[in-house]
């Protein structure tokens, strides 16, 4: 698992984690996300999630979604590595 920080053109930084399986979890509103910004996804970046969607996948898998255990483990590892400083995960409304 890798935790990296990238410097953005505007002078800011963004934290992201890359799992051994190739999942990229990031904290940047402008980067692609397979869930909430799929139109920005190219085939080479299909396995990336923003923090909010990563938290949502963890919550769904924890609630018993079938076949999500491996993905849950990778996302949980990435979130732990990033040490996201959000007061609580933001979840889409039901």
C-alpha cells in the first residue's frame, strides 16, 4: 500500500493511496471517481474512488452486500492509510 501526496498546479496538495490491487482512493474534487464522476474515467483509471464514495462502499459492504469483501478490505486499507480528517463520512441520502 502506498500513500502519496501530489502537488497541484494551483499550489495545493492532494493525498491519495494506491492499494496493491491497483485501487486509487483520493481526496481531490477534480480527480475522476468511478462512482460520482464516471464520465471522467478512462479505461486506465477505472479503479479509482474519491473519499466520499470510498466511505459509501465501505458502509454498503459492511451492511452485507454480497461479493464486496475484497473491495471492502482494499478500500478500508486505503482510507486508514490516508487518515482522512473528515468529521464523519458523508453518505448519499436514502
